[in-house]
C-alpha cells in the first residue's frame, strides 16, 4: 500500500509549510488526485486519517478532489476521456496521445489558523 507513504509525505509537506508561518494550526487541506495517478482513494483516505494522528494536522479537514483524466491526440488535436487502459484517440484511432489531466497528486491548498 503505497498510499501510506504518500500520506506521510503529504503530512511532511504541509507541516513544513505551516512551520514556515510560525504559530499556527492546519485547519483545512485540499488535495487533488487524478484518476490515472495510481492512487486508490479509499486507501489514501484511510492512510491520511492514520498519518495525521498526533501531528499539527490532527484536527484538519481534508478535502479530496478527484480529477478525471483528459487526453489529447497529437494527430487530430482532439481531446477525449481515456479509459484506464485505452488511450487510443476515438476520433482518428491514433495512438499518438498524451494525458492533459489525470495524473495529479498534489496539495492544492492549505488553510491555517493562528494559535
């Protein structure tokens, strides 16, 4: 379950940013997770709940924003929604495609409150 190491990294990143500000607590964290990121949402939710225990993030509300994959074709320049295993352009059947969105795994925003 690599989601636990991801959760621990998220906690570390947010804690470091909060420490830069000084005496504050983390009120809210907004995460973006792409549908093609390889992250299992239920596993990440469980891992985050465990990883924040005993940290300055323990009382934080965590919002998970799911980002659906969008791909583009290099041949016909059309955008489309790929499936998990099929990235062939449905417009021209080209295999020359790439993901525009869907691989995200990032801390979108953090809300802090003064202590």
